[in-house]
C-alpha cells in the first residue's frame, strides 16, 4: 500500500519521541517503499533513507526522505530545497529506524493484499470491512448515497454513539441522524469533499469519512468510528487508498439492492417517454417482482425541496419514501421521483398515504401528487400525467398542503381542458350564473348554499353543518334562491348542472 509521510510519522511516533516533520505538500506524496539513497538517483515514489551529511553532497535531491541529523542547519536546508522529510537526531540507531519503517510498509502491504484477496474470493462487503477495521482498530461501515447501510465490520456493534447505532440497527440513517447532520452542517461538509476528512463536531463522536465518487457523484460513504481507539488525522491518506480499493465492491453491493427493479424501472421510463412496449416483455418484468398486468396500482410523484437536491440528500429522501411502500418501484427523475405502488393485497395503503407518508412529506418539506387507482399497468404513463397535474394544481390552489390527490382536481383539470376550445362559463347553468353574479354584487353565499344543499342530497341539517351555519339560516337562503332564480331541484340533470356550474365559477371567478 502506498503511504504518505504523515502515516509513517504517526506510527513512528509510537516508538520515537523526538523527530521533526517537514511537509511541503501536506504530506500527500504517496510512497511505495523505503530504500537507501544512491547518489543522483531519485524516484518520486520511493522514500529515501539518508544522512544529512550525504544529502548536502547530492546534485539530484530526493523528494521525500527520512534524514538523520537534527541540527538547525539540516532543517533549514531541507525546507529551502522543498523536500518532505522526517528528521531524526544523530543518536537514533539507523538500522533499527530503517527496519521500523520497513515494518510499517510491510504491515500495510499485508492489509492491502488481504483486502485484494477478499475481493478475489468474492467475500461480502462486510467481511472485507473486517480487514479495514483491523487497520484502524475501530468499527467501519459503508452507506450508499441514500444513506442505506451496505456493509459493516463485525465490531460495529461496539459503536457507542447512539446516532450511528441507529443507522446500524435500522439499516438506514434515521431522521434523527439527518437532522443532526443538517443542523451542524455535516451534510454540506460530507458532500463537498472528494478526499477523506476527519470530523470532530458534537454531538457526533469523532470519525473519518470518505466518499466513493463515480461520474462526479457520491455513490457511497465510508465511516470509521472512534469508539474503540482515538483516530489521528494523519491516517486520512490510508482511508483514501481504501476507497480506491473498494469502489468496485461498493458499486456491486449498491447495484445488488436495485438489480431486481432495474428492468422494470427502465420499462416505466420508456412508458413515460411514449415508447410502445412488447406485452410479453412487460409481463415478464412484472412477474419478476411478483406483479401482474391487471393488478391494482397507484402512482405517486414526489417533488423534493431544493435543499435536498442541492445538499445531496435526495437519495435519502427517495429511500425513506420507498420504505413506506415496500411493494413499489422507485424511479428517479433528478429533482423528483416516482413510486409506482402495487396496491393488490395491500389494504393499508390509503392509511399509509394519509398518515405516515403525509407526515414524511411535511418533515422533508416536499410535495406529492397522487394519481387515481388503475387496474392495468400500461396505464402508468397516464397515471403519471394525472399525478403531475395533481401536483401542479395542488401547489397553485393549496400551496400550504403537501399531498395532492388527483380526485380533488378532476373538475379544474377538465375545466382547463375545455377552456382550450370554448369559454367554459358559457356551459354553466344560466340560473346558477345569475345567482353567482348576485352573490358577487351583494356579498352573499346563495350559490354556495345551494351547491352544498344539492351535494348533501337536500339534507338541510347536514348541509348547514358543512356550511357552519344554523339550519334556519340555510332555510332562509334557499328561500331567497327560489325568489332569485328558477331551478328544478327534482331534476337530476339540473342538480348535476348546478354542481358543475358552481365548481366552474368558483375556479374561474369570472367578471361580468
């Protein structure tokens, strides 16, 4: 394993008390091994062992050295020449020091080979992390971009921090963890780095963290706790190397979770793009997740808050929502996502939507549109349109709410569609239109009272309660309606026409 001078300094400090460290590039030069310096022969990847007296004679200076000679002249010379160095006093036994450094390289090379062997054997990610945990004498775990646990070392059960324990026990970071990380700006810190970092910020216990990056996106994060042994930032380059070694395994572990749904996700995206699908292929993909073509479905479109999109927590929001509907397919749409929910055999879906999902949306400051239920999977493309319309209409008409059902916006949607070809007000019941005009001029609610009376099947007590007025007040208003206009309330067509007219006039609020 290639090591930096800072890593070597950390381990040597366990044996040697008095040496001087000089870093010209923050100790980031990666070194393959230590060797004795030969005159005018310098390789950047080697750590050279040299006496200061010999160093002064070199025409070609090495870049990184362990130097024997502790006087001020040696330090000044090395700094002036831009050399990275660990400078030890003359009294140090050269052979023992050289052997100590060689042993450190050997130890890390052994760790790296063990990790590579585990990968070749196709060991689980958790088994491989057991090797990593030995390097730091601390628990190690990896979460994907959605903060779902991909793997953890066996000693992770010893983590003392309740926040991390929550992640390990549940298999995904809880909202408590997310709130703490956001309130302490840890989310921004974790998402803006492509190198390992040391985080020491209450209330989270100190830990190392490094991101696995693919196509400039974070796909996973490794966390090394300090629950068993204090961590030293000098070891951060080792974490970076471990990320390099494990990235393929991490991608495999992450892909395995989504593999089952991947084909169906592609099918859904193709449907949204208007592609015609082979029915046999569609049936086969549905059967892979134990669904059938004519089962009961419902589609939910979730629009995340801008904060989640910008700070990299969008995947976490998606996963958390998906957990509420285990029998569903999640489709990522960048700033939004879809959940195609399989309702057949799941009787509590409506309860989940109205309670847990609604609370989830409010907590995440997100909004969702929900289609009507449908009984043919190919209708998913149309269901997506309905969910999108519900989301659009809901935000415009009820922006303080978080959850919008298409059923609540059918009429306004139909009005908009009709308005493309005709003045919709001309379709309203003339008597209802006259009543609306009277209400506008006189600041009354006669049309609304008539609408509620018809809607409640001419039950005065119930209608009055819905209007939050006394039943006698409603009786008076209905009497005034009879004086102002002529509507046959015994005719079902007239009643339906009044209901439609009220909804049109309330939505459009025309001026006469």
